[in-house]
């Protein structure tokens, strides 16, 4: 009887996983804007921009990361690695925009001794950053500035890089519209002939961003998923949607303009082939409006910007899945207990068939 009760309670957990995911929300603070991205890694470190300065939550405390010499400390966070390395842009003492890297309390100019404008948009766990330098796609690694080699008719930026060295970006081709591209082993593939932009790449090589799916430059724009040469448009997200981040499970977050209220951006989660408005995955009693989701880690935690009231100020939010990832450890432990009890009942004091007595 006890076994049946235990099994029933354990099976209830995976059944919940068949329904829409559920999230709880933690408001981190008022220092947010829907126009400035935030990032979260698998250790839960969160980095972004506060008051026009590169900032991060370090050991639970918000701190300014530093500056490259500008009196006002101006800068912006644009990428975060699993080891806590942060990259972005900051002004130097001459107020020239430069690519920077921050790690363990040290902020480094990735393009020193030059009057050229540069930026770092993404970084992998090997310390390799990508971005642009004076309009040319650039790679920063071990103190060396290299070029991400693209076809000669491409002008643009490298946006994201994974540990395998796969790179995603966007570029003008033949001085035309921007197009999203993916590069592997030096071979560059245009993701779509339509105008498009990339925002992130996963360790598995999945790229997300948005492409133009309607007439004209300002037509319908749709969030996409691209992997192994296959382009997939994310469903159910109105006429304008933008993919911002993808994790190891191919879950994608971003924002879209709902058909009935296009003046109110809404954050979305795409998981297991389904698109969800993030508002709908929270307890309605919270009254939160999640406007932009900017990043998702491999535990499916999401960092987003929203409002506590419809007309209130923007706030930074951390959204965590319910049940927490630890609940699955409880499930596996419970199943192991069931198996142990079954063995005891079936083989009391004897060696099971096919096993050697030791």
C-alpha cells in the first residue's frame, strides 16, 4: 500500500511537466529599462546596465563593475559567460567607445592604444569575445584582436560565440539590408534572404533573433530558431516578435507585440514547440506585467524587465521555474527508494537470479 501511495505522488510530478510551465517572480529592483538587455548565467549571476554604467549582482549585491577612464563611467553590458566574465562597451578617458572585459573585479580595455571605435557583444567560456572594430567583425582573445572573416561583400558585426567557436551575427550584404548569418569552421551561412538580426547562440549551435517576414523594411518581424541548417519561425507571437536568448534545451525568450494591444510589449517563452506569454505563467495575484525577457539559463531561470502595475515604472525581475530544478532530484530519489523497497520485498535474504553471490 505504501508503495502505491509513493508511486502515485511521484508520478504527479512529471504529469505537471506536461502542462504549461509555471514560474515564480522575484523583483530585484527598480534599476531597469526595456531598452537595455540583462544577462544570467548558470550560476545565477546577473549582469546588466544601471544608470548608464556596467553593473552586476555579485554575491547577491548590485555593484558597478568599473570604467575605462571616462569621468562619468559610461558603459553597457552586452554579454556574460559561465565563469562570470562580462563584456560590453565603455568610454575611455578620451570618450571613445571601446570593447571591455570584466572578470573577478578587473575591467580591461580590449582595444587599447587605438582611436578606433570597438565593441564586444558576446563571450564564451574560453574567454573569447566577439563584436566589431571600426565596423569590421572582430574576435578578442588572449590580448589579440583578430577579424571574424566574412565574405568580402559583408559589412556587420559578430554578436555571439559558443565554446565550439560557432559564431552568429548580422551584416549588410552588398550594402543592402542586414541579414542574419551563422559561421562554423570559417564557413558563413546566410540564415535567411530576408532582413534579419541575430541575438544569441547556444552551445549546441542553435541561433535566435528575428527576421522580416512581411513586405518592406518595417513589415512583420518574427522571432526565429535556426539549427543545423533549418530555420523555424516561432509560432503564435503576433506580427512582431524578437528572440533574445536561447539555452541548452533550445528554450527561447524574447518579447512580442500582442495583436490586441500592440502598444504593450509582452515577454514570451518558447519551449518544447510552444510559445507562452510569460505573464500567463505567473500567479495572477502578483499583478506583474513582464514586458521584455532578455536571457534564460540552463535551469530555465529568466531575467526580464516588467512592471508591478500597468502604468508603473520598469523593474528588473528574476523568474524561476516551479517546481524548482531540485524537485526533479527529489523525484529521482523517490523512484530509487521505490526500487530499493521492491528489491527487499522480492529478494529477502537471497541472491536474485542471474547475479553472483559474493
